C-alpha cells in the first residue's frame, strides 16, 4: 500500500469578529464541494489541525495531489457567518514542525 503524502497549509483569516472553528470548516467544505463536487472533496482528505480565533489563524491538512484544489477553494470563500471574509495562505509545508519553524522567526 502506498503512503499518502500530505501537506499542511497555514492560513490567515481576514474578518471582522472571530468565527468559531465549526463555521470556518463548514465554509471550507462548502467551497470545496461547490467547486469540485463531493467526489473532488473526498479526494482532499481535509482536516483542521489548529485554529486560533484570537489571532485568526488556522492550519489545515490536505493530500499533496489536491493542494491546488484546496487553495482555489480557499480563494473562493467570500463570506463566513454572514460577514465578508478573505482567507490567505501564509505557507505550505510537508510537516507541522517545519511550518512552526517558519513562524518562529
């Protein structure tokens, strides 16, 4: 069996107020399903690793093959909990440890 390669994306969420983690994941899944359908969404293996409502940052995990699909889906998110929002990808890494090192500088 072949090992699935994963990538971790650090995100910055630009919104007034602080949405909770469930609202963010609902918006992300909705964007992926809207763009690529249920089959495309199932290929992403999306998972929320870390979410900080105060700093408005998140770390998500996806498969290597679908990083571009997830990035496009993130760009298509325009509203979250009834408010305007923009989601930016700060960094992409193969490990959480390397992602953490990028932000400790």
